[in-house]
C-alpha cells in the first residue's frame, strides 16, 4: 500500500529508528506472517546509509541460534566494510564476506559462536567490547593479529539494537592510516630533534585574509632569542611582533606587506627589545606561499645577529680611526714636504749659481756633489 516508501522510510531518515509495532507481513508467495513486531534502524556504514529491518516474533515457536550469510541484505554482502550481527549473549548470528576476509575467519564456522571465542584475547590488544557502551553509537580502535600473523589496526563501531538487545558491529581496516600517522609522528620527532640543533629559529608565520597573524610553529631556539614561549604566539603573533624596536616597526610592517602583495621573498634585518630589556639584532628570510583559503604562509629561518652587529660596529670604529690616522700622516707628510722642498730648492739654485763662477777643480767637484745630493733629496720629497 506504499506505507513503507511514503511513511516509514522518510520517518527512518529523519529519526534514525522507528518502532513499527505488530504488523502483518506477507512473503513473496503471498503467505501472511502474523504476530511479528518490527523495528527499522538507519545504519551508516562507510558513508553509505540504509535501513535495516528487524523482525521479532511476538510468540516465537522455536528460538533460532543465528542466520546465515544468505540472510544478509545483498548490499551488505557487497560491502567492503566488515559487518557482524550479535545476539544478546554475544553470539554471532550473521556476518558478511568482508568480515571473514578481513579477520581471516571462515564464515561457515561463525554462526552461533561467541565473538570473543573467535577473536581470542591474546590476539587483541584489548577486548573490542571494552569501552563500547551500549545505548549510544561508540567506536574504538584496536590492534588485531590474524591467524597468518598479520597485524591490523581496526576501527570497531557498535550499533545497539534495542528490540533484540543484540548489537551490530562494523570493522574498518585503518592500518594504512595508522602506519602513515606513525610515520608522520616519527618524522615530526626527527624534525624536532633537528630543529633543536639549528641555530636560530625555524618558524611558520601565517597571515589570514582578515589580517590575523600567528606563529603555529616556532622551534625551541626562538625562545632563546625572543624570551617568549612558542605557545604564547601559536594563535596570535602580537606578543612577538610587539617586541620589534620602535624605530624599526614601521619598516618591518612595510616589508611584510610588500612580500604579501608581491609574493616575493621576504628578508628583514632589525632590532627587538626583549621582555628583560635586552636589545638584540635579528635577520629573517622566507618566501610566502598563497593557500587555497586565502591565507599566506611564510616558512623560514630567523637568526640572532647581535654578535655580528657588535663586531661590525667595532670594525667600523677601527676603520674610522685608521682613516683618521692615515689622513693625519698624509697631512704631516704634505706639510713636511712643503717645508723641506722650499729650502732645498734654494740650495740647488745657489749651487747652480756658484758653479757658473770661476772655480778651481777641487771647488767644482765639491759643488757637483752638493748639487746631485740635493736633487736626490728633492726627488724623494716629491
């Protein structure tokens, strides 16, 4: 009569669980099945939603121990996610092929067996039912070793069934994800060890479209420079930016804005005043990366260059002193040259006049010696 499609199923989608009460059902052959209570439950398995219909005979003639694989909905038989149905005593009343394949178990041997007997405790890191509370949808990750020795990380989810008191269990293999997470964790630890030995501060700086800034990552060396813990600027960079020297802050902000606008490499050298009042010089460089959400990320290195700046200042002072000394020497020599050159020219001039007078050979020889010596001295002075 269309009651299922027009009334019950829409209600299942909106409420998740619908008590159908005692209803007369008809088999495909047209036989009436009376005295059955029904409950429909919305189940979400691996992102697929379907309604599972549970029927319970009001006055059962003989109790059943379980169901076979053929009793499953064809959808469950094709589903890659492992699914098992348990009764109130934890006995398996049904399981899809993926359950047997994932856990390396034969489906023919499962019906009527207790789950904990098939999944021995020594093969589990912890019992799967530990921490899975009835009454609410719960999930837990466990480690399982198959009969072949393969170790699996399984995400086990339980769906309580109020009418029968049993449960539906799904098993998702998250081993690849767990291995990736472990590998990522190891890489992060190795990076942290490397960062601890890198002089200066490795950092990630973020500028959001609404103008908020933060340092989601600062290596341990940053605290030595800024005297601020990485946690203090993880969500807001203001405490660190506020330490930039008043005479340098405008230039600092302008440099960040220019890099953000042009997406060109950012490089800046300036001063900070730490919370303890110490003035330090730093040099930082990084290249911006525009994200899909509009955020800008800078990842780079910031170095404390205070010592280099002090050395540069000392070298500048020494260079200036050397230049002063050199100038003084040059001035001295220029003055001395002038003072000596004038009388020396007089000596040479008078010698030339004497040579032109009447002289005997001995006098001529003396004057030639005076004149040649004077010319040598004049050459040195020039």
